C-alpha cells in the first residue's frame, strides 16, 4: 500500500518535471507572439494618413504649381497622389457609420466615385506633363482637382467636434 502510494508520488513528480518546462516554453512563445503581433490600425487613421499624403504630394509643388522647371518633381508628386488616392478609395469614410443603413451603400458608392474621379484627373495631369503641356496640367490641378477636393470634403468629411482635436483639420 505504502509502495503504491510512493510510486504514484514519483509519477506525479515526474509529470510535473516534464509539464513545467513545457508550459514555460509554451508561455514564452505565446507572449512573444503577442509582442510581435501587428497592432491593427483603425480604418479612419488609414484614411487620414492617405489624405495627408495626397495633400503633401500636391503641396510639394509649391505655389507655382506645375511648370517645365519642375517636370520630374511634378511627375513624382502626381504618382504619389495617385497611389495614396487608390488607398483612400478602398477605405470607408468614418461618416458612413452615421448614415442611415438604407442610404449607406449609395453614400459609399458616391465617395468611391469621387475618389476615382480624383485619380482620373491626376492621370490626365500626368499625361499632360508627359506631353510637355505644363499649363494644361497645372489647370487640371488648380481648377478641377481642387474643386473635387472641396466637394469631397463638404460631403464626406465630418465636422470637427468642439474641443475634439484631430489631425484632420480642413485643409
Ligand atoms: C483632391 C485632393 C484631396 C486632398 C489633397 C485631400 C486632403 C485631405 C486632408 C489633408 C485631410 C485631413 C487628413 C487628416 O485628418 O490629417 C482629408 C480628410 C478627408 N478627406 Fe480628403 N482630400 C482630397 C480629396 C478628397 C475627396 C475627393 C474625398 C471624398 C470623395 C475626400 C474625403 C475625405 C474624408 C472623408 C476625410 C476625413 C478622413 C477621416 O476623418 O478619417 N477627400 N483630406
């Protein structure tokens, strides 16, 4: 009887000796997985970032806009704008959550179409630059793209809440 008890005691000790390091390894790898897991970025932060980059691309051209002198920089800026606008187009503006469920699909379609239009205009400007028509490119930017920016913001950008400071002021 006593021998049986001491045998089961030995089995328990042995199981603990095997289980403890296993648990330690498992615990370490789980916490490491946690530490390296990518932190999800909210869609509205992604949209803010894409819009900021679109803005920075256009601002990089300076007040003079597109001219023969900054041809290469203009091509670079227009490409950057197009890339970021494609990112923005795939996202849903935060305001969509506040739109009645029945109207939401139409709202999102309108948003997407306007950004597609912005990309189209940036491509038209790029083609004009490549053709050496710098004045035409600059006009597309100043007369058409900027108008679309304002229309897009009037319709799809939420008003800033009082005392609620975000990166997204009206630009
Ligand atoms: C044409 C050039 C455009 C430029 C340069 C531009 C630039 C910007 C900038 C600088 C912001 C603020 C980002 C921040 O919070 O830091 C912004 C926000 C926003 N823009 Fe535009 N935008 C453009 C066109 C458009 C268009 C066409 C639409 C809609 C179809 C649009 C929809 C929005 C929305 C919804 C936000 C708010 C994002 C959020 O709060 O998460 N933008 N944009």
